[in-house]
């Protein structure tokens, strides 16, 4: 079979192929997918659909950089910060 793994590629190409497969394998664990993307930078945001409006709160080529507060937090905690765009980096993000 033809595997997407670039056996003759550079270290970065091989690493990207491995991380892409891992990211896909985590499809039922979205928080782990997000953590792997934040940790490695793979997959590149170019893989995101050009027209995600039907299923995403973000624009084309954007990954979420934060998690919104849950409604229960908003209801019970009067000190909850204002909700901002999911594409706004958190204070510790590069």
C-alpha cells in the first residue's frame, strides 16, 4: 500500500506525517487533539476547510486557541471574564 509517510523525507517531514496520523487518531478526543496541535504545531492550519461557517465558530484557517467558559460557570460565577473569540490567544500562548 502507499503510505503517506515520507521515508526518504527530512526529519521535519517525517515528524509532520507522524503527528498528522496521531492527530487523526485522536478524533474522538478533541481536547487531546488540541493539546497535540498546541504542543507540536501540527497539523498546519492550512488543512482547515476554507468555508467552515456551517460547522465552526471560527473563520477559515483558524484553530481555537482557548476554550470558552461553560454556561454553568457563567451562571454561577459573577467574576467570570467576558467571553472573547476562540481565536484570541490566552495570556500564556505565544
